[in-house]
C-alpha cells in the first residue's frame, strides 16, 4: 500500500522532535512491503526526513492538499494515489481514508500512537488483500 504520513503534530512535535516509534514503525511497514510517503501542508519537508534519518525508508515527499483533498491530489501533481493516510486532521482522513492519530504537540516518551497506527495499518492491509 501507499501510506501517506503528515509531518507536524503527526510524526514530529512542535519543536521538531520525532514522535516515539516512528522509525521502528516505518521500518516495519517497509519490511511488510508498503511504500511510505511524507507530505505536509506547509511544503516539502525533506529536511525533517533527513534530520531524523528517515530517507532510506521514505519513497517520496509531497506538498499536502489542505482543502478539497481529492481534487488537491491532481492540482498539486501528486503522482501516487494514497491507499492509507495518517494525519492529526480527521477531515483529511474522512476524505482520503486511513486513520486519524492523536496530535503530538509536546515531547512525550510514553506516547504509543505509532504502535497503534502500525496495528491499524496491518489489520487494514490484511482485510484489503495486503500491501
């Protein structure tokens, strides 16, 4: 599957610290045969990907549509159709599908949301004929 992750408040906190378990979950998803895409409504975020050593796990990076999500994919020239999105904005999830994640505003070493997301993606893939 093509899995799209938002950046701010989804995989990083306000100060740029990576959410717990992101690297581990990305690695597991890639090993499971999925492709990881990163997108953000504030532009390309390769610097976040590189700063956190995620580039080997990320297939590509895009600008995320912030309204009219389905039309925005075409308008922004995103060449890949998301199969599953992870975002802290439920309205994007309602439009494109996937799972809303609890916003990660502050650094919290006890946060386990990415582990929950991995389980949700795994179950979704199992019920939709795999990656």
